[in-house]
């Protein structure tokens, strides 16, 4: 299936492999497919997959190969020819691997997982998979893997750096003595952070809520997340596979830290990636040198949840700018206050062309920003705008959320008001060299309550309410040189359903897949009517999952998955949210979120 | 120094678009640590251009690009350093100095030779085509054109067709259009690019100077 007539399918290079730095090896007993449930360009941009590719291929006993979701044209071609979905490295069918691992970073990729399993010749239900590969999942969605629990043999909770290799080693040992699926899963369940869903049975109350989650056959009551404590000791990508075709993040990406100390109450990443772990400036500079040498990339960018908070940002920025100026490698730095950089770096920054400023006030009023603990003041925003406008920025992108707990009309008006004042502030900047006004985009997303956050008990606004708010904002944002766009609320609604959903939703996903749902996050593929039908035919009301406020005593479907955050801490944060009370950055003192207890936190917990 | 570089692309690289090919060579030149010259301006890029873009899906055994270096580089060095860092499906065959005053390669294109591998025997179709005075077909935009004068040489052996096609700024024939006109789908490889010297078409690697 690797010969394509002209124009037969879009971008055949997606399916060819053969890129620079792609790994070829022979004789490894464990074959590990690293799958990403989206197209090549998206999957190739995912840093976590690149890290696992490196770690697994560094093991003598494992050959990790990449598999991405074929776009619908290629999927149809495979299905028509009865040919299986294959890996890029060896052109090996998905069903001929020992472990098939999926990255789950987005709820709306679940149907694409089923699409890939189906095309790969692997039964969708884990219970029907005798003689087939072990299907594993990891990534941020496994905070609540229950809606897809029936499709997976196991999940890795938390950081995958160590657990992926352990699974591979376990597979090698089991293959040696004659592989038995049940025996393998029972031993896998003993690995830290490995969750084998078939060893747990949820029981339900008459009202549909969960009464208890029963651990079977000696499986642990709680599965604690894995944590890469020392990022400097964790392997970093130094020879990334270099794609031929342009991908989403087609540059050298340096992960400068993991976790965030800000404690925004809506932000799941801010909770599940705790504690903050930084990589040293020295390690990052060395990594950058190796990546640039191995790829020839002409751009370096920094990756983290909040790069401006990295303690060595000034030193790192200065060193990168100095080292790469001559090599004509550009360095993209976080938008932040120039005065937070040392003077010599600030001077260099003046010469870095800023293409655009991105800022996320998240809410339109200080009151609501206090509720969500977004510790940004209007002065911060205007300062960033003034700096950006002064250094030649052409565009300003502002991110807001609607439907946040306690939101009123005033908060929505605040969004429009803030956009107008930002535009006025930007217009004050000297216009030398700039032809047009600075273009401002106001981008609005609908709030999705997520597990392991203080808002996980909250109801999402109904679709009608969200559409109403969007219409209201569209009217109010008819402002010259301000553009308004929004995230499809129907997608946000489904995200909310699956984010806190339970195992009964797997029936819905099976029906959605059967009716052709795939690439749901792609506008031209998403078909909400198919989901509506899937819910209806399964006798499941999605609103019960998305729009229902939970009792504080309710047992969540994911209550056995332990990210180290104390539920009482989250309840206290929820209370403070309603009181409009802030929680300061935990670098300024421990807030006792729970991670300090088992010495998991290295942020100075317990002080 | 200006250098003319001859390369092949096979396997996966056949499906790389022209734009992506430019990026792949730019990155390879950086990895090779050759003393490339950068353009001036805010977004400096490597001064480099291809003789003739290749369509997605077409391999090559003889395509050319020119690169400008800050200082002199021996052909041998360019070949070795580039081949050490290129993906396996792209190989450098030769490299050498291009005369300072010579027109850009893309302005020197005259014709290009292709090998087209069809499913069935093409000998009769080729004979018929060569005898015809004109041969009307549709180009890729659906416009009717006469391709007969654009085919400079044509020879068939069983299912393999060898064709040299006009490839100049005046007129150019895409080999896929010829394939379509003669018998449908074919696996296409470009085998050489030619320029015109004293009325004779010569392979572009004869532009190389010591």
C-alpha cells in the first residue's frame, strides 16, 4: 500500500516513513507500536511520543514503531483493499505488534482510537482480544480513562518515562516463558502506575451514580500516578525523527519544565502535572545543540505550561540568543515583561521580531479572575500589550472562557470591554514601520469541568446557554479591528461528557464509531448528529454527565485513579472560588494540596 | 562560490512536494555544516534554488539544485558531507562549481528525460504516437493541448517508455499528462535534466567546472 498514483490521496508522504533519524533495528523480541489517534502532522508534533520512541528504542529488547491515523482518504483505501493499518518503520500491521500504545490527550480523539484499532485488525473490546496485542493508553486523558476502559487492556497513569520500559521488559519476560494474556495483565497490574481496568468493577446506585468501585483479584485499591521526579535524569529527545512534510510543531522543542505552580482552578494540567520540575539550563543548552545538529532545524521553541515562570528563563534566553544568532536559528520566547529579563537579554530581545502576542486573561472581570484564581491583573495585561505593540507586534490574540462558575452578564460585557481597551492601548504605540492597526482576535472557549480540579463537581452550562452567550458576545464584539472566534460548544459539551464519564459511555463510542465518527476535532469531520443518535440508541442522556452539578459526596468514576491531590484540598479550593478568594503561587509557600504528603513534591512541600 | 549539485530521490522521498524538498535540502545543508550563504533581511534563508520542480509521486535519478557558498568548497567535500546527513532516499551524485556569470539553472532548463513504467506493453502506442503529426489531450487543468511537439524523443521497450520532454520556460510537458494520453497510470522517474549548448541538449552536470 505504499505506491500512490498522482493525486490519488492527499499527502502520501504521511504514510511512507523513511524520514531522517527514524530507527531501524532487527531482532528485538518486543514490538511496540506507538500510536497517535490523529494524522501524521499532529502526531509527529507530540513531544511525549518522541520521548517514548527514544526510551523504548534505547532498549535492546524493544523495537518501537510509529503509527498515525490515516486521513479518511487513506482509511477508505485501506478498508477497500482489505489491507491493515501499518507502522511507518517496518510497514508492519498493527495486529502484529506485542504492545499497541495509544496517546490519549484529547477526549475527542476516542473515536479515532477505535478507527485505528479497526483498521489495524484488532478487536475493539479488550475482552475479545485473545491472541491479539496488549492495547495500552497513556496521556492526560487517563485522569479518567473510564469511558474507554472497555477498549484498553491497561493504562499508564502519570509520567510514562519509566513505566513504558517496565511494560516492555515485562512483555519480554512473559514472551520468553510463553505468553499468557491473563498472567501478563495480572503482573502488569502490580507495576506502579499501571491500571488494568478489567480488574475493577464499578457498581451503581439507583440514581445512576457510582456506589463503589471494586478491585478484583488482588489489584490495588488505588492506582497512584507515576512521577519523573528529576527531569534532568529523564531522557530528553536529542535525535527527533525529522519529517519531510511540514508538521504542526516543525522545530526544535525544548521542554523546560513540567507542571505549574499557579493553581488556576479550571486547569487540569495545573493539577495533574504537579509538582513543578525544571530542567537545568545546562541540560537544555546541550539538548538544543544535539537537536540542531541532528535535524538542521532553524527554530527553537520552549515548551511548558508557563514558560515565564521557569526560574532560569533569563539565563536560558540569553544563552540561546547568543549561541544561535550567528547560526541563523531563531528562538521563540514566551511573551513576558521585558523587565523580568536581565538587561543584556532585554537588549537582545528588542531585536527578536515578535510575530504576535498571545495572552489568556480567561475571564473578563477581576471578580471572575479571582474566582478561577487566574492571578493576572489588568495592569499586567496592558503592560504586555504596550511592550508587544512597541516591539512591532502585528497581532494580539486573547483567550477567554465562557460558562465559568458564577459567571454573570457583567463578566461577558467585561470581555468586550477589555478587548476594546486593549485595542485602544495598542493603538497608542508609535506606528513607525507598521502599516495597519494591530489586529486583535478574541477567542472564546467553553468551560469544561475536568477531573482533579476544584471545579470537577460543577455543571457545565447547557448548550442553549452557551450558544446564547456566544451570540451575546458576537454582538458586543462588533468592534473595529477586533475579530471574534469561538470553540464549537457542541465539542465542548462532548468533552464534558467524556471527561467525567463512566464505563457505560463505551457503548456510545462504539455506536459513534460504527456510524463513521472519526477525527471529531476536525471541523470538516465532526458530525454532532451522529453522536446524538449514538446517545439515543444507547439510552444514555449526555446532559446527565455534562450539565449535572455533583454532590460533594458523590463517588466519581475515576475515584480509584490517584494523582496525589487531596480531594479535601480541591473542596477547599472550590469554597474559596465561590468566596472570590485567591490562592497564591505555591512557589511562595506550600498550600498542602496533598502532594507534599508522600514526599512527592519537591517544591519545598511541608514547609 | 556557486555550486551545481546533482541528486536522486527514491522511495519515500518521491512523495515530497517541491516546497518540502526545498526545506529538506536547507536543513541538510545546515546539518552538513557547509559554509552556505544566507540572504539578508529579517528572515534569513539559504541562497539556493532548484533547476526544475518535481511533482509529488515522481522519483528522480538526475535532478539539480544550485547553492551559494561563502567560500570555495570542493565537489567531493559537498558530496560526502551531504550524503552523510541526508535521509537514505535522497543521495548526492555529483557537485561542482557553477560559473559566476552563468544564468540560474532554472533559466537554463531545456528538456527532461523520464522513464515511465506502465502495466501493459507500450511499443505499439509509442509507434503510433511517433507517427502522428499532432496528438491532442487534456492537461492537468483540463485544457486541450497538442503534446506531440513537446515530446522530443520517445522509445518503448515492452512496458517501459523512455521519453525526453520539453521542459523550458517556453513550454513544458508534465510526464503524467503524457502517461495519461498514452495508456493511463505509470510509475514515473525523471532520469536527467538537459540544458542547451550550441544547439545540443546536454545533461546539466556538464555545467560543473573544476
